[in-house]
């Protein structure tokens, strides 16, 4: 099975980390009798030879050897090898000549996968259907083979894989071989009915939703919820964890232990949710069915899928979030922890669960702080989630934490969510900031959250503590500039109450924190002559500096007229975010759009990351921003978040964008 391996000049080939001379050892490790060595070798293949889905010349050289390993019954874990080959040859994966050549080799050797379709190892049979659909031709042969395997297969997991392969087949051949795609959809329809088991029927419904939604039953959601209940009842006490025992301490082993305890159920419902796409009402009804299941594993999967739905869509969160709040009292740690984590991510959208969160932090004070073995204590998830909703009831609880013997460094980060309700916390926050040791190695982690808090509260009485920090920062401090900028932002918010800081701010105008210092100096003094030279200089720097300088110049308004040539130049070149910010600054300076409306419209449409900048500009303009109010109305009417692929932080950003849009349309200039 290793024939020819020593004839390859591996040292001349490359992988993600350089020379591929270590690859023969990885390939031999895949055939080892030692499970830990096999998993370590598979780690190495994904971590170097097929790093992040890329195909290198060494990857191409491995394909024949991997195929040889896959057909040797004495090799353990061959399913992992087949999965690796499928990933290497996936058309949705790597691009370029090497990837195309790898796919050509796999298609030429697709007979290997036909042979493995009836392998004695069910794990191999489970991995093979995806390879058959991707690499075997012609379509009629693939369909006949998959149909045959469905007829004779008895292993439920393999049947699920065959069902998923039918959906993939139908999607791949929808345009090139419509008759075969329709036949695959017909087979899937058959699999949605008895006598097929509930898991298989759920899988078939998920694939139909993706490839032939017109064939779905009219009562889809109730049917899915019933099947989910039936599947859970069948699974019964055998649910357990998907991975038992400690196993080898390798990357593959650790990832395996982190999988959901019902990974199969998670995948089935995730596939269906993904296929339903914009059918948000159906997806919410389905989530509510999941979240009211008698089975805690189904509810846990529903909790995580709620987060996925609301990262992308704006409406309908109230009922699912209320049901998530109901999981906070669950006895199962996994379910409780999932509910807390999702409510933290949802931020103010978690408000329907605020009563349950408040009860939790009131009656279980041990959950207010999370103690960690290898790092400093952190604010407990339930309290962080309650504060994230903006609920004023979080403030007294935070006050108790502030008065206690252990105060998490990140407490200050939740203060901005509470608004004026957090004002009573200002004296305690001020005192903590004044006591932060200036020589602490973790000064950044301790000071920045506190500075964020006093900034959010506009607590000008914190001025001595902020100045102490600025004046005492040691040279060589890790992330020194981040601490400086956080302190300078606070001074800017204090405005005229921070005149004592003027000399220090002037001293920062020639540092890497020049833009932040100029912004604060303008807020404190209103002296445009003091800051214009600095901002003009920064307009000629890198894109991030140009963007920040342009934003500050926009806040100067008419006082920034000497910078108009530089702003117009910045609006004409560079990245979209910097151009949009400069265009907004010209508008705010002159009071006229000056031909930048087309630029701002196209930037809004093509670069969603810029929308909050543009909306904030229009909000600051008040009624003068009317020429672009139509894009704000369209944004507010859009059911989809503006950056649905940006994870949990995207929810907070999107909610901020919507606030800016509403304020701008109300015509109230607030900056």
C-alpha cells in the first residue's frame, strides 16, 4: 500500500508549513496499529497537507497512496481516509490547477469508491456515498448504485449518508441532467414515508427542502416535530454522549469530544433549517417545536439553532427566546450552558428571557462570577446576558459584585448596555480604576473595560483616575496604545470638564494615538487649528488611518474646510470604508452632498460593513441627511441582517445600525 512512496521527492514538494518531507511519516501513521498515532497522522494531514481545504503539490502526490490505504481491510479508521479524499476532491473546496488535477485523479479512480460501497466496515460505507456522487460517472450509474445500496443497507447511519448523497446528486445535476435529478427527488420522497424510520424520514425531508421544495408536504413543520419526537423516543436511554471515554489527546480526539451529544440530530435539523432559508416563519415554528421537546438533547439542539437563525434574520425572536429562558432551570448542564451562551450572544434580543435571568442571578449568586483555572475570573454568563438586555435589574447585582472580594475584569464591558441605569455604579468603578496597579502585566485587561465603563457613563469625576493612568503607563507595556486610546476616548466624552488633560492630549498628537488624541482635544477645546494639521497628516496615511482621520474631520463640521481637498482625494481612492467615511466628512463640512450620493449609495449596497458609518453620519446630519433617507427606510424594511456572516457580534452591530437608521429618519441630529 506504500508502493512508490519512497520514489517521490517529498523534500521538493510543499504543504502549508513548508517542505513536505514529513508527509511519508504521516501517511505511514494513518496505517498504524496505535489509535493515537492514527489520529495524530490525520491531524497532520488536515493541518498541513490539506490545510484549510487547500490542495498543494504534496496533497496531489498523496492521493494515490490514500486510495491504496482506503481499500486495505487491515487499515483501521479508513472512513477518515475516505472523508479526507472527499474533501480534497470537493468542487466547492480549493481552486486552481492542483485542485483540478486532484479531482481528475479521483474521477479516474472512482472505481475504488464503487468497491468500498459494500465494504464490511459501516464507517467506510457511511463515508463513501459523497465520493460516489462527486467522482463517479455517468449520472445514471451513480443513481443506480445509490438506489441499490439503499435497498440492501441495514445500518441507520449509512442510510442517512445515502439519503444525503441523493440530495447532493439532485442539486449537482438539476441543470445538466434534469431527468436524473427528478428521479433522485422521487427517491427522496419515498424515503419521507413509512416504513422508513423517523431519522431517515427527517433526513429525506431536509434534502427535499434543498433540492425540490415543491415536493415537501403542506404540513411540513408539524410532520417534522412529530418525527423528531418519534426519533427521540426510539433513541431513549441510548442517547448518551456521542463520544465516551477520554481517548487519545489529539486534535481529532478533542474535536470529537466537543461534538454535540446528539450530533446526528443536530445535523438533520441544521440541514432542514438551512434548506428552508428565508421561510423564517416555518423555521421559528420548527424551533419552538424543538425547544418544547420532552428530550433535552432536542431542546439543546434547538437552542443552538436559534442563535444561527437570528444571526441572519431580524424578526420573530420573542417566542423562541422565551423558550430558551425556560431552559435556564434545566438539570442538564449541557442544556443550561447552551441557553446561557446563546442569551449572551443575543444581547438585547434576549429581553424576553430577562425574568428568568434575573431570577437565576438573584437566587444562585454563585453564577455571578465564573472562576477559571488558568485565567482571571470573568463575569458569569447569566449576569452578562441580563446586563446585555439592558435590563436595569442588572445594575444592583453588578453593584454587589463590585462590592465583593472578587471583581471580574470584564465587568466594565457590560456597563454600556445599561445606559443611565448604571449611573449609581460610577463611584465604585471610579475607585477601581484609581487602584489599578500601573505595573501590572495584565494592565490592559484590567483597565480597558473600566475605561469603557466610565466613558459610557460620561463620568467626568473619573478624570483624576484617567490622567493617573495616562501619565503612569510604563514603556514596553503590552497593548499600551489600546490603553492610551481607551483613556483618550474617556477624556473626549468628558469634554470641557477635562481641560486639565489638554497638555497631555497635545503631547499625544505626534504618537500612534494621534487621531484619537485630536478627536478628544477637539471635544475638550473646540480648537480646530490645534488638530487640523494632525488630521491632514493622517489623511495621507494607511487606509485605517485615513478613515479614522476623516471621521474626526466630519465631526468638526464647517471648521474642517481647510481639509476639503484632502477629504475629496480620500473619497476618490482607497478601500470602500475609507472612501465612504471621507465622502460623509465632505458632506458634513460643506452641508451639501457634492456629487457623493452615488458613491454612498453604491458603497452601502456593495459593502455592508460601511452601513453603520454612513447611517451614523446621516443621523448626525439630522434633516440635512434626507437625500439618503430612502436607503435607511429600505434597510429597516429588510428582514435580513446586514452582515449575516459575521457571527454573534453581527447581531449587536445590526441592532446598532437599525438604531442609527431610526434616529436619522426621526431627523434628530445627535452628534
